[in-house]
C-alpha cells in the first residue's frame, strides 16, 4: 500500500480497513487480519496497526473476542457510509465550493456533468 | 531493557564521543537511531553490546553489564554491523559454526528469510554480492531471535525490492519482549517501521519520543505560500510551495516526515526541542 504524505499512518490504515468493510471484502461478524498479518501486509510497525485497531474499536467498527482476534461489527458498513458522507459534506464539499467560486462554475453546470457520469457507468 | 546512565565514552582520553548520555529503552518497540555522520551512533550501539566499554557511567542491558561479556548476556544480544566480514564458507557451514552461540536460533526461520530474499541456500558466502551478503546477515540476525537486536544501517546496499522485503520481515518478527534499534541515514526506507525516534547529537540523546507524540505536538503539511501558516518552525521548498513544520495547535493528525523532522531538529534545535519540553 502506498501511504500519502499528509495523514497520520494509523488513520490511513483505519481508512484501508473501512474500505474493505464498505466494499464487503471483509464481512460483518467475520474475522479480519490479525495485527501482525496486517503489519506485514502494509510493511508497518505492528504497534501502529494496534493503534488503528484501537481507534476502530472506539468508533465501533470492529470488536475483539478475547484470544480470537478482531471482527467486523454488525452494521459497520452502514456506519462507515454515514460517517464518510458527513465527512464529504463537511470537509470535501467546502473545498469544491471554493474552487467553483474561483473558476466561476455554477451548480447547474455540475448537474449535467454528474448525470453524464452516472449514465456512462450504467 | 536498556538503562544507560551518565555514560561517557571516547576513543581518546581527552576527546569524548558520548558525554553524560542517559537513555532508557523498553521492549516491544523499534527505535530509530538518527544522527549525523560521526555523531557516535555506532559507538553507542557498540557500548550497548559490549564491544566498547564506557569510560564512566553505567550501562545495563537485559539486566547485565555488557562490558562483563557474560555468555548468558551475549546469547541475547545481536549486533548487525554496517560493514560485514564473512569467511569463505558455504551458508550451511557458517550456520554450523555461528548459530550454536544463540540458544534461541531458529533454523527454519533463517531459511525462510533467505527464501524471501531470494538467496540460494547452497551459495558460498564469498561468491555473493555485497547486497546478498547483507541479506544473509540480516536473516541470521533475525533468526537469532535475540532480545536486543541492534542494526547499523541495515538497508545499505539492498536493492529496492529487498528493502520492501526487509520491512515485511521486520514487521512480522518484532515480539513484545524484544527490542530493536535501527541506526540509519536512509530514513525514508524505514520510517513506517520506526515507532520511537532517537536523535543523537552533541554527544548525547537530544530527543527520545514516540512518533505519536511528535505528531501530537507538531503538524507536518504542504502549503502554497508561507503566509498560510502563522507560526512556522521549519520549512523546506517543495515542488508545489513549501513543506512546513508548525506547532500542532489545531490538533491535526498529520503524518510524520521523519527526514524533515531530523533536519529541523538539527537546524532549529532550540525551538524544536522546546516543543517537547514544555507541558
């Protein structure tokens, strides 16, 4: 995995886990890779993965069964979707608005472009 | 696991390399030892494993004084030096001679690492390239499962795929009761592995912080112009604008740029270190 240079690695790892859950690669109530397995996979210090897993536990995205490892929380995918939508609206959109204003692009200009994009995909 | 108090060391009586150095390290972590050329990184590692003796002060490693060179102590400590010398024998004979010194040596593990590094196990050591020898010695070092593992510039001479392999192997072997110190200039190769940063400068350890503390106190970011941030401690020109270090007032969760951090500590020493000393 290529980490970006801006965000703390433990958060990037948490994001990676959330991607897997949202894409249903790792399913609800199923076991996810152990701290060590993920550390080897991502070439990072296992203590960093531990920190990501603790963070995800606090966010109620994963849970631990003593001696058995970490599992995906029921409804985790829905929770992640909700959190990511909130983040998109509060962080990504303001950036976009700023650029739109700068480049003088109207909201209606977006609509046709977005519709085309959706149609292309289907 | 390592407790160094007021250690003085010099190759000549009047010229100290390490002066009044104190350092306490605990197992379960990978410490990155950073310092300029000639700062004394290797001297410190050699003091820890009993190859050099302090002129005064105390050095305790795994409950023992390294300078006594007790066999029980030496069995638990392994130093992978930067320059390696290998006799002209096969890998197997090297193993037969040297592995018995380490009771916890794991043959299976050794050959697994060799396999991961793509080294044919029938090879004679002298017929190998520098990088290949280094890989054999890295595999040997890790297979000893020593409690204290000291590695001096381990990625020197490794090609790009092997550096990746090295990171994977280290991420997989670190045990809770084991302590790894990696001294390096090539911070970029290893910064995702290191969880504690040690900076050796001016004959002592001037900084000893976990990575999360550093990014808690400081923010690392890219800006288009220096006007965007109010209190820049350190900046470097980057492709687009500047890479800057500022006090982390807004509690941002940025990624530590270890190389820039090291440069910043050396060039803005007072200001950088004061970030860690104030409460």
